[in-house]
C-alpha cells in the first residue's frame, strides 16, 4: 500500500493534478514475518502431502515425520552435535582466513597504484578459476587432512571479499582522502578512519557473498575423504540409503546459509543504522 499526496492545479492551469510524492507506508513487523514464512511453510505442506499420498516414496525422499525422527536420533546419540562442531570449525576457520586475505588484498590494490598494477591482474585471473577444480590439486599438495579442507574454503571466500573491498576502496572520495593526508594523517590512519568506513557497504556485501560461499565450499571440502562432520554423516547415510538422514544433513547446510545471512543483516543494522532509518 502506498500513500499518494496530491497538490491542486495552479490558477489558470490545465486543471491536471500531479502526484507530489509516493511514500511507502511502513509494514508491521508481524506482517513481514508472516509473509517471509509463507514460502517455507508452503514447501513443507507440499512435501508432507506428497509423502502422505505416496507420490514421494521413502526410497526417494523420507517424509517430514521420518526426518524429524532421524533428527532426534542423531541428536540423541551425539552424532549430529559432533558433526556440527566439526563442520562449523572448518567453515569458520576457512572463512576467517579468506576474509583476512581478501580484505588485505582489496585495500592494497584499491588504495595504492603500485598494488593495483602488481596484483590486480593476477588476482582477477585466479578469481575466474572455479574453486572446485582445485580439489584434486589440494589433495595432492596437502593430502586428505584438515589443511586441504580449510584452505579450499579460504580460497573460495577470498575473492568475493577482495572484489568488494577493492571496489569500495576505489570509490572512496579522493578529495576527502587528500584532505586527511594534508592534515598529517598516515596512510594506515587514513585507511582505518576514512577508507574502510566509507567502503563499509561494499565490505558487508563481500562478507555476505563470502559467508554464502563458505557453506558451498564446506560441502565440497567434506567430500575429501572426511571422517567427521556433516559431509561424513551424508556419506554414511548414502551407503545405507538413509534418505531421512540425508534430508537432515541437507537441511543443516541450509540452516548454515540462513545463519550466515542473518549475521550479515545484524551487522548491517548495527554498523549502518541510517539504512534502517531510511527504510
């Protein structure tokens, strides 16, 4: 719903009424929550109906009730909690390494001409290589241990952060940077006090992409002969054709993605409150 404010036509004018502004009315929080929940609820109802009518057989996909029972079983015997701890540790470690590398390289190439000339072309070339193609090479270099899994996640998350940081830093007001330099601020101080705050929207956009890719890379990494984690649970479930356990693992990966998006949204509310006020 929108409210349109009109102004009367000027004397002697054509008599046409022109809209002055279209101002969206704020939607109640409860309505927003209900609308966002409609899609997942509809999918759950369709899943339940397909399973109840026999359209979806257990050998293809277990019913929602069977998945809930499998969830309780895995949580009760401690398998799910152990797998969650292992997978979250892998994902978080690789993500932190990737964010640190992407942020550093983005600032160097975006803020200095020498860094841009030396590094950007090489990094842009490496960015075009699908990180999944590196799995065999990482297995040769690092074996099938945790290092290969963590580094694969780090590589996948570096380049989204690098591109967003570099773009945000380049778009910082050059006159403002020059003014701060004229006041005697060092390069590091200018980056900390001016450049990074100015590039904050781009940084958060890169963070969102990197956190999403960390989940995708985690799935690929846990295919490297994992002996623990959600990927290991999936491999075991596949061996025994346990579609209920497979569904639990897939839903857990989906929840990882939702959690990552929620964290970035929270950071946007805290670090950029003016966006919320504008809405």
